[in-house]
């Protein structure tokens, strides 16, 4: 039956393909007494063999797509499957207790997990507990005859359906086969949406209940420009969606003409268009889309995709790859922004009522506990600085003294490396991300100490409005164009210009086509966005006159009260 629903358009593009449910199946079972224990042991052997083949395929795919090191986690899983001690105990349980394979598997693996989790002073053993949990789930799925989803194994054109997608889920999506994804929760600034734009995969988020409505094998038409989804569309609807896709492709071809053009307004004023990235592999997309810089390299993915804190050498090689890949163009690297929704399995963060406003980002880096990891990262950055034009940015800064504490650690590590005879660039700019309203309000005080500021609007807006950007109930309060937000942004730009320094923006607002005219009018120097938004933004800027945009911004800042009135002004000054 055809059904239409609407979500939040999170990444542009149109797709029509079969649904792939990235939803965990029900692995519950009944404990049964069995007479034929040999048959149960044979069922177990079959499930073990199927799991081994599946994991080997996943491991090979991971080695190809992510590298040999990333694939090693699956070697640990394969070792668990082949462990004669554990498999022997499961078979003994089937034989002696005369129970079905599911019951024996759960009983024995629960015992091993409990033992390993109890070894609190042994991180290696605790990791083995996590491996056993993952492997048990896979073997159980084969015993029960249900499919355990794995995005890395997708080998046909699909639209992925999920409650939400983690950054690691999104990183596994192969855009050759994944034509779009749709989730129950999320917004335009959620990590899955940002990753989708980086990968150029159409995405619709915040549909509330897509996972309940879609069954395996359903066909989906997804429009990431309008946020519309049709479940099992008829032929006319398919044709209409595909026509929208062709129209978008034509528009992209027109924007592509701006790839090698300068970013200048109609009256000849230059602005810098940069891209936000998560991994060194994203550099290719930046250059393909005519990026003039990287305005935000989110280094936390180095930490999230690792089994332990990445070493200085591992980090150095990643930063070097990005700097060299950008051929001397500026690269702003944000130091580790861990915490909030970005947890590390190997770092036990305290349980907090509100982790987004808690112990995270720079607060960890300058603490006694996080100081060592922070120094490792800074050393790697300093060593890599000779390979390009490095700029370093500290996240989640509320107080001037926090910046000064971080800068003092930076200066110490720089001095140590120079003393060791290690080459370090002498023109590295050090700045901060403005995402806390308190910092935006005293931007003039920070401006005396920093080399640059980059405004992280995703968090600045939610903190200013006291409204969680992932909460649908208060989504109406997430207002980038509200005069209050515009005033905070203008305060930062003016403070930096008063010191003869530059101000940028690395939040999603920088690539928002309704916001760009306002930001041009306010004099923002650098706009950093998903790489896929660069050409569209350059095309738009080419039509803007800065004198008119300044007039627009002044009215938006001083003459209206609401976001709706601001948008009406943008429409009046810029039109479609």
C-alpha cells in the first residue's frame, strides 16, 4: 500500500530503491528440552560456520574501505568464534543439560562475559567481553534464522532505514549502493545528516516512525530536497521523483561551472569558502567541490574509529595527509571534541544528567586526566604543521582562562619539540570555536588573545535558545535566523575585525542559502560547510551585492522581532 510521509530534508538528492532495514532484530527465544543433542550441536556448528563466513566478508570489506588496522577488530571476533574452550563448553551444556543450542549459547557466553567484565583493572579483558557480546548476537541470529543487518555488506541499490545512524554506521555506507537513508530521529545538524552531506547521500531525518511503517522488500521514493518519502510508490510517483532527481542533477551541473571560479560577490568582494571534514579521505571531496580551505577538521573521528587513544604517530600521519592533500590551502583542525554524544568505548566518561553541558571537549583536554592525550594530539599537530598551512582551534571554550590554559600547553609542547630539533612551522594560527553564548558576548576580550574565531552555530543556537537540537518537541526553537542569534554572530565578527583579525563559521548555517546573504552583509570572512554546499553557495554569492546585503543585515539585526520577519526580508532582498 502506498503511503506518504514527511521528514526533515537533511541532504539533497532523490532516490528510488528497495528498503534496507538497519534495525536490530528480535533475538528472544524459548528454552527447550531436546532429545536429539547431536542435531542441536550440528545446528550450532552451522551457525558458527555461517557467522565465520559473514565476519570474514565484513573483515575483507573493512580492510578495503577503511584500512587493515580498522579491520583488525574483526580478527578478534573470528578468534572468539574459533575458541575451542568456549565452543566445547556450549556443546557440553547441550549434551549434559539436554537443552537447545540457543539456551546453551546464552548460558556459556553470559558466564564468559561476566568473568571478563569483572576484570575492571584489565582493559584488554573487558574488550574481550564486548567481542563475545557481538559474536553471540551474530551466532544467535543464525540459530534463530533472522538477519543481522550490516551496512558494510550492502551490495545492491537500497534506501537505508534506521531509528538513527551512528557516525560509524554512516562511515560504512557505500554510496555506490546506498542511494539514500531515512531515520526516525535527528535534524539537519545531527551527525548522521552532516555525514550524509559529506558523502553526498540524500537523507531525510526526523520522520518519527519510518522503521515501524517499512517492511523488508518495500520500495521507497525519497526526496532529500523536500523531505518527502513515499512507501511503495506507484509508477507515476516514481516517474515524478526521478524527474525531480534529474532536475537536481542539472542544477548541480550548473553549479559545477563555479568549481575553479573565485568566490566573489557581484560587486567584487572576496569571501573564503571552506569545507568541514571528518577524515583524511574527505579531502578529495573538498577539492572536487572547489573548496578554498578546510574550515573544520573534526579530529574526534580519529578517536571514535580507534580501539584506544590514537598514538602521536597515527595522528601525525592523518594530519599530514590532510595538510598535504590541500596543497598549501588553509586547514583548521579542531582538537578532540569528545563527550556529549561522542563517546569512546575505551574512555569511561562520568554519567551525567546533561553530558552536552558537562565534562567534554576542551574541559577534558585541560583537565589533569585529559592533559596527556591533549599533549599527544598537540605534538602530532605541531610536527605535521610543516606540511601545509595549519590552523588549530580549541572547542567548547567558555572562559578566557580556559583558552590561555590550552595555549600554554600548546606553547610548552612547541618549545619541547624545537628543543628536540623537530621542525615546526612558525606561522600556525591558534583560535577558538565560538559555540557558548558567554564567549560570544565577550568576544572583544577573547579577540585580544586569539588569532581567529570560528562560530559553531549548531551548538550556539541550541545553547542560546535552551532547546536541544535533537528534540522534536522543541524543534521550533532551533532558529538560525532569529535576531538574537544574528546579534551574537555580529558581535563576534565586529570584535575580530576591531583587532584586524578574521572570523569564520563552521556550523551548518554557513552553507544555509537563506543565511548566506545575512552573513555576507555582516562581513563574515570565512564560510565553512559540507563540501557539497560550496558550489551552490559560490553561485549564490556571485549574485549578491555587499552594500545591499549590509542593508539587509542591519534591518534584520535592528528592525524586526522574529525569525519569520527576517526570512521575509531575505526574500525581499534576494528572492529565489
